[in-house]
């Protein structure tokens, strides 16, 4: 009983397995890159949306101060130039 092993078949199986691993790795890497960028974009939007009410409150306070006192009398309420 002679069993012959074909080296060409062994190498093609190895090549197919390596190619499959590379494709799965590239797919996973691309997916992680997209998720990372989405997370960064979400954090940026969250920071921006948290800062806007503070900005509006500061502007409203400044305009109210200017409305009730003129620019030369800002020290009346503890503000300075």
C-alpha cells in the first residue's frame, strides 16, 4: 500500500487558509476603523452640544449687563474691562 502525498494540494490548502485569514483580518480592521471614527465623531458632537448652552448663557449675561449699565459702568456689578 503506497500512499502518495501531493505537495501541490498541501500548499494550495495553506494558501487558501492564509488568504481567508487575511481577508477576515482586513474586514475586521476596516470595521474597527469605522467604529473608531464614529465614536470620535459622536464624542465631538457631544462636547459641542454641551458647550453651546454655556456659550449662550454667557452671551445672554453679557448683553443683559450691557443693556442695564453702559460700557463705562461695568464695575457696578463686579465686572471689569
